[in-house]
C-alpha cells in the first residue's frame, strides 16, 4: 500500500466534521468545539482536501451534508468510539486493574451460581470491587436501563429493543417439597396436582409468580398462595418446616437439595424460561464488566449443571 496516498487526519479533525454534521451549522459547531468559525472552516476544508471529496454543500442559509460526507461521518463515529474505549482500557490497566463492576441479578442466580463465578473472577481481578443487587426481573431491567448496573442476569422475556441479550440457559419449573410429602413418590408432577396445595410463593408482581399463576389459570384452576416471601432461601426454609410446597425455576434447586428437600419436574404443561445476560445497547461496558461477563459465559454451563 502506498502510504503517501493515505489521508493524514487527526481525531480532532474527525470530531470537527462529526460536530458540523450533528448541528448542520458551522456557527453552532464552532461554539460547541470552543473554536472560532474561521478555524473550523479551515479544518473542514483541509479534511476535504485530504480526502478529495466534498463533505458539505454550503450556501448562505444552511449546510447540507453530502452522501460522501455521511459515509465519512459514520466512519469517524466508529473510529472515535473505538479510540475512547481503547483510552479507557489503557487508563484502567495503568491503574493496576482497579475498578468496580455492578451486577443486577434475579435471586435464583444471585444465591446459587453467581458467588462461585465471582470467586473465580476475583482471583484474576483482586482489586476490582463488585456490587450485586438482587431482585425480581423488573428490578434487574430497571437497574440496567438506568445504568445503575453494568449488566443484568435475568429472564429474557419480552426484552425491549434498547437492550442487548445473550442467552445462557433454558430453565424449566420444578416443585419443591419435603421428603414426607405424598407427591414426593412421583417422578414428575402435573400442574393440576398442585391445585389444592398450600404454596410458599414470591410476591404477585414478580415475573416468576405471574408466569406460575398464568400457567395454572390456563390449566383451569387457581393456585393457593399460603405464604409470600421475597427470598428463595426463606421459601426453602418454610418448605423444610412443612408449611407448604414451592414452585421454582430450575436454577434454584441447589438451595433445596442442600437442605434435604425433594424436587420434581413440573409437566402438563412443561414450562420453561430463557435466562441470560442483558446490557444496554447505548452503553459500552468497562473492561472489567466485559471480563466479568466473559467469566459468566465461560463458567455458566459447568457450574449450573452441578
């Protein structure tokens, strides 16, 4: 490649072109960039001379970007964005891997597989502070949307187009009961068998509870929610004390098995949900958040199957 034919453009010049395109005005762009209009005009003229194309059609009233200009602005946006990510990564690395990651997670993940993944992550990034917000699906989505969290771990039900999603696993629902319960003798349990049972359940506004109630309604009956709790750990303890039974997603079964409870898959119908990672499209995660998400993807299937 003949290097003499390559345009010699700076990030400042690309930013100048992008700003004029954004505002459609040399005057407004100059004010935004804190330079004089003549300096901005000369900058644009130099870029056009380097490229050998016209970026803007100018007249006394307004500035119109050309088709070639649109293509160059798109290229400039990618270059400037990549440069920003690169500089952020350099600054973070120079700070001896110091930073923070905020995760928002549904409870069935936060209290089971996530601690094991975080333990592995901390070995590689001991100086990164981690914050985990536990909640129901709606809390997770709101935390990611408002940028309170770097990313979310939740069910990928009706996710808005403003989010990027990456599926991790599909989880069926199971019933959790004591070893002395009559249904414990069955290899699997039909939903209809639960219509007279006393349930330990999550709050009515949780996505899991709504899906459970909808399934029962479709099957022609209403479930009896005896006690409402906000944590899966509390739910399991109530079941262990013989107060009732519980319906939980597959990822929560480890907590039940650890305290000697029985679990059976729910069938007729078999209901499942897709669990995955959720990020905001317009936000670029830090290198530490990206590393955390990579750790989750790497360890997920192995740890989830235990």
